[in-house]
């Protein structure tokens, strides 16, 4: 570069042979170029700073976004877990409600079966209905839910135990009822008691003899009914008693019927309380149509009157002979 006044000459050399090229630039033009280049460089510098700053801000924003996303995910997981816990809690409440309803129904059934007056539910059932308070505010956490779970599970356990006790009680009552059903506690016929259980004077010999049953006078052909459920174990003749029948009621109880006109059921037949089994007659050693009725407990004759109702409204109504 050579200076010639206010102009600058720029020689451009080439690798190929030939004259170099000359480019003349005025000082003013050169200053303009330098100024433009400086402004451009400054602009690029400022732009670079802004770019770097923007990249840094973007990196910070992205990091914050990642943190917020992670936090949102954590909170979402917590919310999902609470929803599952609340759903489980709702199921347990429904289970408790069903258990309470079942127990209350079982108690009502027992009262009805036993002829007891309707009563209020037990304290355990009452506490099961109102023993859990679920907060309606939003400021409860997993610990509150777990506490409610524990309370409900405890009530379910108590209600289940109560239900088991009620079921055991129901089975006991039914067993006792079945045993009572086996007891010969119904009058076999409607008539008059002409001779009781115990020592008496024989109407045939005049001697003191043991009368092992009761005699109930009734017209010939009067229907004899089963005093309890059982099975016919004997139908035939017995010395002194004519046509004879024995029922086995289980539990050690048997009943014996003598002086029958005829039998209406055969051996092996299962009978129910009040079922017709025979007709009153006058067979065997008898002074008139009547039923000789005995009750045996473990093969030992016992007083039938100990098992028969003395209520005048009881079926059938009997009158003591004058």
C-alpha cells in the first residue's frame, strides 16, 4: 500500500504472471469502511452478549421448567395416591355399612324368631354408624387418611366379632328350639285325664300298681296326634295294651301309645308335631275307650304331665275328669 495525497493505492498480486491490479481508495472512503466495520463489529458484539444472555436465561428457564415439571409430577403422584386411599376408604365405609346392616338384620331375625320385642341396635353397631368423622376440608394428609382407615378397620373388626356372636347366638337358639321341638310338649288328643302317673289301685286286680303313664278318655276313633317331631319305631301289639305305638323323638325322648283302634302311620315314618298317627280305641286290658300315653326319658318312664302345657288355651284343651 502506497500513499498518494488523500488516496490510497492497493496492489493486488496474483500467483499467475502479469501486472498487479491497482485499487485506489480515498481516505474518506477508508474511514467510512472502517467505521462501518467497527459499527458492525460492535453490533455483533452486542448481539453476541444478548445471545449469550438469552441462552443463559433459556437454560435457567429450562432448568426451572424441569424442576416445576418434576414437582408437579410429585404432587400429581400424591394426589393420585390420596385418590386411591380415599377410594379404598370409601370401600371400607361401604363394607362397614354392609356389616352393620347385616348385623342389625341378624339381630332383628333373632328377635323375631324368639318372639322378643324389637330393640335398638347394640352399642357396637351404634358406634359403627357414627364412629368415624371424615374431614371435609382440603388440609388433610395421608396420615389423616391412614388414621381413618385404622378406625374403620377397627369398627369392621368389632362389627364382625359382634356378627359372629349373633350368629352363634342364633345357632344356639335354633338348637334349643330344635331340642324343644323334640320334647313331647303337645297333648296327643283332646279328652279327659282319668288316671295319672304313679302308684294307683289296679282296676282289674285291686292291688297297688305302678301306672307308668296317663290315661286320657276320648271317644273311639278320636285322632291321636304326634306330641313332637320324631320317627315311628314300633307299631304292633303289646301285652295288656293292645295295639301299641312308639315314637322316637331324639334327645333320649320316646312316647308310647296304647289301646289304639288302629295306626295311621307305619314303622320308619317321619312325623311332625301335630301330625295324625293313630285312632283312639279300646284294645287290650281296658275298661273303655281311652288313650294310654307314656313319656320315657332314656328308657325311664316319666310323668307326661311334666311336659304337657297346663294352659287352658293350649291345644288341645283338656278337662280333668270329675
